[in-house]
C-alpha cells in the first residue's frame, strides 16, 4: 500500500515539537517548530487513569512537570492542572500537557504532518493502542494521514488492524536480524532507528524492500547531512533550526 503521508513528508521532523528550544510535547514546542519552518513533528502519546490520550514522553510526570508520579495513575483533570513549562524555563510557565485532540487540532490548523509515537507504560501496551486508535478517526480531517510509530510491536499490530489507512512506523534502536519478518508482521511502511545504528548498507537494504527509513534523534548537522546523503527519508531532531538550512 502506498501512503500520501510520505509524498508530503519533509526530510526534517521536529522531535517532540522543537524540544531543544521549548518544553517538549507542549503547544509552545509545536509553535516553536512552526516558527523555524518545520512542516512535520513527532509527538508521544499515552493514556491517563481515566483513559484519555495525552501527549507526554515519560510514563511519569516527574521530569517534565511540577508534579510527580505515573501518568497512568492520574486523571486528565489532574494532568491538566500540572505546569509542563517551568521545568524548562520560567518563560514557559503555564504550559499544559496537551490532550491528543488538542495536539491534532493544532496540527490541522497549522497544516503540520504528525508522527504519533504510541508510548505505553509496560503492561498497558494494548489498552493504550486501542484507545488511541479508537479516538483517532474522529480527531483527524477527511483524508488526513498520520504516521503511527511505536517501539512496541503489540501497539503496532493494534494500529495496523484498527487504522489500516495510516502508515505504521517500526521504531527500534538498531536494525534487528529478523527485521523484514517483523516489519511485515505489523504491516509497517517505515523503519525508524537511532541514528548511530544507521549505515549506508542497512539503509540500502531496508529501502530496497520498499520501506521508508527515518532516524532519531539527530542534532548535529554533519550527521544529518551524511545520513540524508546515504538515503534516509527524514531526520527527527530536537533542533530543526540547525537542520533546515541543509535542505
Ligand atoms: O520517534 C523517535 C523518537 O522519539 C523515539 O524515541 O524516546 O525520543 O520517544 P523517544
Ligand atoms: Mg518519541
């Protein structure tokens, strides 16, 4: 299956918005990405205690808010009451953890492509993926595709089954020996790995099987240039401002 998402996908994707410059996975971070000219962002999603999808990287709120404890043990109201900006800088005091709906509304209004990474608490992989995938159709515009990725293959299997019209990204650190079988098993359209494990040879191998190849988290423009020269389709970066001059 071919996906229009990849026709529009730019070679630079802002990681958690532009998280080198603003508190990750907040609307302020997405706004910063847009200010730099970014056309696609990667964001992380998990669910709250009351099963509401929220945009957050860590399974705990401790690092990136003024609260503490697992996201999965807090209601949406409790999560929304947290300050998700001050830990980064006082400038961002009052930023909230966005809901999935809020993040996708922002993406639609601003014509941003989204790579949504499903980031479940271990043991809550399937319930997380099922809820996110159940909510997505009502949150997206007609014909809007998003790239759904995860390190967890159970999550990808759920996404592939429930949302076959959206591309699936197989997320890993390193290319596993049995990568082709595993990409096929979850109907992946793209392969995403840590940039230190990308080689000219494995990029060629993966792409020759028809998969897009994305790398994270590339913050050095020299690395980005080399990887793009080797044929990666996109670099995911905390500092899109450093990478956009390359393209
Ligand atoms: O999706 C790319 C990258 O975000 C994966 O790692 O831990 O930053 O979510 P992480
Ligand atoms: Mg991520």
